[in-house]
C-alpha cells in the first residue's frame, strides 16, 4: 500500500511541479557553485567544485559506481554521473554542462563576481548563465529524481566538464578515450538554446542543433629593433596596428545556411523593426554592400549571418626605451560551418601581407556536423515548452559560440542545446561584466529540464 509521503511525491511527480524544497535545492547548489572560483584566478582548480557535487550526490543515495571522475589535468576533474534504469529499454540520454568559467575582475564588476548576489529579480555572479546554472539544474534534478525513486526506461547520464572555456580537453577525452561512460542515443546540452525574450515576453524557444567553428590565428610583426631615440619610419607595432585596422574594416560574406535561414524566417515576428528590416533585406537577397553597415548595429544577427574574426589578445615591445622587436595579436574566428577554413586563412593573409605581418594558426579548426532534427526530440522539446510558455515557437539555432557539444557531435552522438533560460539577446552578459540570470528564468529552466527528461525517459514513480 502506498504511504502518504509516497502518494504526495507521486502526485508532485505526475504534475511535474517543483516544490519549494526542490527550488531551494537548485538555488543552493547554484550559490555554492558561484562561490567557488573556477576561473584562472582561482588556480584553475576544479577539484573543490567536483568534491562538493559528489558529496551532495552521495548524500542523496548515489553510489561510488554511479560517479566517475576522468582528469584532463591535475586540477581538472571531469565528473560523469549515471542514474541507472532498473530495466533499460533504450539507449541512454546524455546531459551536459561545464563547471569552469572565464575570468572576472572584481574591479570591473558592481558586485563580487564569485559570490552569488540577489538583486532586482536576478542572481548575479560569474557563471550564473555560462554555465553553472546548467550544472546546478542537472545536479538538483538528479537528486530530485532519486528522492522520488523515479524509474526511467533508460539510463540518464550527466557530464560535467572542467575546461570547456579553455582547451575543451575534458569533453575531448571523454568522447574519444572513455566513450563507454557517455555513450548515448543523443545528448541534451544546457550550454546554449535560450528562450528569446523581448520586453519580458518569451518570443521563441531556441534549440541549438549546430555551432560555428572555433579557430584562432596569430598576427606577428617583427623588426631588428634599436634605440627609441632614433625611430625609423615604421615599426612592428605600427605594422600590426594597420593590419588590425584592416581586419576591423573587413567583412566576410553573408551566407545563410539551412538552419539560419529557418531561424530568421521563424523569428521575424520577434525582432525589432530595424532588425526585421535588415533580416528581410538579407532574406530577399540584398547585396552585402547594402546591408553590411546596418548589420554592424546588430552583433547577434551579424554573427549568425557571416564568419567573424576579432583581435582578442595583443602584445608588443620589450622595453620602454627600445624600438619593439615583436608585436603580436591573437585573432579569434567563429566560422560558419559551411565555410572552408582556407577561405578564412586566405582572407587574413591578404590583410596581413601588405604590412609584412605573418599569420599562424594557434588553435585547431574542428568542424562539427549539425545534429538532425529528430522528431522524438523536437516534439518533446516543443510539448514541454508549450507547457511553460503557451504558444511559443521552437526554432532550430546555430550557436555563434563553441561548446563541448563539438566533441560529442564529432563521435556520432547528436547534441541539442536547450538551456530553457529566458534572456533578452540585447542583454546577454555571459563572459561580461555583472553576469546574471533572472530568478524566475532559473526556476522555470530547472522545472523545464525536469519535465523534459521525464518525458524522454518514460519513467514512473515507485509505489
């Protein structure tokens, strides 16, 4: 006979409603994660963060056999958690997030970046959106499912990586050397796929099925040097500077692919009038010259329409009173998946050559095939999205950034990023100052993932 407690849990499970305790758990896990400096200034040491997660999971009933750590560096543990089905009928679902974050300088922020601060309906802190919210959601929901004695018809796997913001070696190693730990029918990634919000209203649910290709080059100018009191007509820094100005003024061609064309067709109604005008012009085949200057005012739209390259690091000179012998700049490019790498390198070389600047690739070019629109997944994503945001449309998206999904896709596991976090694309603060997530958006995303995973694993509460 079902006890009263199990009856209550079963009813909550069936309705998919998070209790106050469930939401408090997710918030506390996020608070704990934000409080751990997993940026370079924290020593790039992910061990305390992983130890804290393991302690929570162990207390919730997960065994040592359910948790595996694979190191991609001495201080870089990548954690794989398996929620086991007692009678698996289908291949597992893999869920993904990362625990490392980019640097945040306290002097730049209005709040302490490595302490979660609640203000004005938001949680502030480095990693609130990229990507500790995703990690907190996955861990909190695993604990919730374990507490409810949920019985899925397939294993549920969570992969939490330690170096997504740098080398990506954790995901690369898991995918290529420990495939058995993460092998799945498909993967759901928390690191992408926002709910596009305008004026506080959810307009579209993004489902990331592909991403631009990440590659970095280095511009380098050299010179024999000499005493700064006897300057010559040119210098390494001057030649590098002219090359960077040329890069700033250069525009790669507009080139929509299948995903981005559908994306713009379906999101037209959610765009502002100026955005809609330039998108309509592109869809109608307007020449690059007619729209390029306008696109500069809309960085997100611009990044979806073309390959982009930007200088991200610069260095030069060796003494205050010496003509510089070397000047370098790292150029980070995000390449459309249909664009050949040779086209990027040739474009950079054409900008650098007139100034006698060399071009060297310093980060590899790793293409990744877009994931197919699997009807089972699309229908489940759409069904649950409609429960939370009635009438919302689900739109396939190509991410402008790069994620661990690259490495998982490249070993044959389709990846779909559906963070379900509502954000205004004009105020996305990941990697920037005062990164934040709306409190309601975080709670909705936590509940969304709980319902989505339940729908895709066809489980039931124990009686």
